[in-house]
């Protein structure tokens, strides 16, 4: 089985079967990273280009490691050292890269919709590694994988997503994904960071963190996306942290076996206390580990499965 589309642009485009296919494929591929020789020949001869117009630690490294563990050739373009700084458009950059015959371009950009535009222009596969405040599909898939691995199922769970909902592509992709798999999703954050009409995506919205995390099975904390804000959305960091930061006292309101997720990077002491980030309920590093398996699965389903 493979994706119906040549691209992975967003969770909105996937149905629950597509999502389950990625999760089960990642489950099969996860053990490759536990081997002494961490490599399978599945994508030998394939070329994958990472084209990141925004900073990244986890996503870019994870896509590169995933490609290499599948034996694909991975090329990282540093945009600050590319001809983009000389005024080349992203379309020209992408067309020139495609002329070198890659099989897939993984793109991150600050503008929503850039991966979709490239997918229309290019014959090779395009994977969205985060577009503006729109979607971050591979992050949501690794989040769902992590929760399903720990809880056995996603159906019937209560997921609370807390923080800067309006600027968060992670929130958007996870609302789509978790609701498609049957979870109840509640989002909470300051009124200034809550986009009107967010409920249309299938979640419930509240300004009360306590309301959202009460009896939650999973709490996903979000960083304040200062890079996407041109004005101040709250009076002080201290006030934000008191109302929307997760510490051990607030954690007691959730279920006893709650899982704490955070896509990273963390702002310790702002949206999450160090004790919670490093505590027994934290899945933050599990998410990063699982990200490699999920991205291997994405490459396999886009580039490799048809050959099997
Ligand atoms: N989760 C995430 O997108 O992290 P990076 O910005 O480090 O890739």
C-alpha cells in the first residue's frame, strides 16, 4: 500500500486509513534504529533534498537520518548559503533542484502554502516540513505514533493542546490528526492567541488551561511563536507562565497516567517547568526518537512501497 498522493502536504488531506498506514509502517521500521548497523537498503539509489528556509534542529536532522537509514542519498541545502540570498525565487530554486533528478524535496518555509505550490510545479514528491502557521504533518504523525505506542489507542482519549494556538502549525496538524483517529481535542490559550473559528477543525476551545487539562490523557504544550508575532499578545512572560505554563501543581488535574508532549524547542520555565519537562510523564525525547521511524515510513510510502 502507498499514499494516494505523490506528496505529504498536510494531515487535513489524509483520512484515518492513511494515518494508520503511516503509524503501522513506522512501527515496523522503528527497530532499524535499535540495530548495531542502522541501515536497510530499501531506498538505495533514491535522492532526497532537505530545503529549509527556517531554522530547525529536530525536523531537518530527523529527515536526514531517516533518509540515510533507508539508504537514500540525502542532501541538505542551507538557504543562507544558497542563491536564494541573491534573489532567486523559490520556484526557480525548486525547478533547478528538480533538474538534478531528486526523488523527493522536503521543504520548510515561513509562508503557508509553499509546499503545496511546489507540489504543483514539481514531478518529484514534496514533503511539508512546516509551512508558516499552517501545518507540520510529520510532527503530528510522530505525536500520534508516540501516544498510540504508550496508550495502545487514540480513540476515546482526551488531548489538551495548550499555548499559542493561533501561530502553531503543530496544533493545527494535531487537531486534524487526533480527531480523525477518534480523540477529543481541547485547545486552550490566551484570547489573543486563539484564532476565531478554530472549533471548525473539530476541537473545543477554551481560555482556561484548567478546563482543558482536567482529566486529560495527553497534554501537548506549545512554545510561544515569537518569530510569527509582530506585536505583544500578553502583558508579561510571568503572567503567561502563571496562566498557561505547566508545572507539577497543574499536572495533578490531569489523569494519573497522563502523557506530556512538546514538539520542541522548549522554553523552560515559560510554557513548561523543568520538573515536568524532565519528569516521569514527559514523552519529549520519545517523540524525537519516534520522529525518525515516522519519517522513514513517510519516505517508504512515498518513494519505496510501490517497488515492493
Ligand atoms: N518540532 C520541530 O519542528 O522542531 P525543529 O524546529 O527543531 O525542527
